C-alpha cells in the first residue's frame, strides 16, 4: 500500500518522475503477490477474470446468493 500511496502523492504534486517510480513499485508488489505475471496455477478452470459475473459460469450462483443480474 505504501507504493499505491506514493502514486497518489506524486500525482497530486504533479511529479511525473516520482509517479513513474511509484508505479514501478506497485507493479513489482503485484508480481510478488501473484496478481500479475505468468499464471501460477493450472486447475483447468477457464479464466473468467475479465467477465461480468452475469456473463460467467458463476451467474447462477450469483443470483442465488442475492446478486442482481444488473451487476
């Protein structure tokens, strides 16, 4: 979170160089957490990361759990 805060501080200050460095730190942290980079699992499930829940294989579960089809 420190890197994310640094991005905000740099943006508010208008310091493009510091912002670029802070964004690089955010990227490194996300790589370390497994949020970016190569897939580290292989369970055969389809990647539905960029789908709205109503357009995914989780649509029925979502509605049964009280989710709206508008979500």
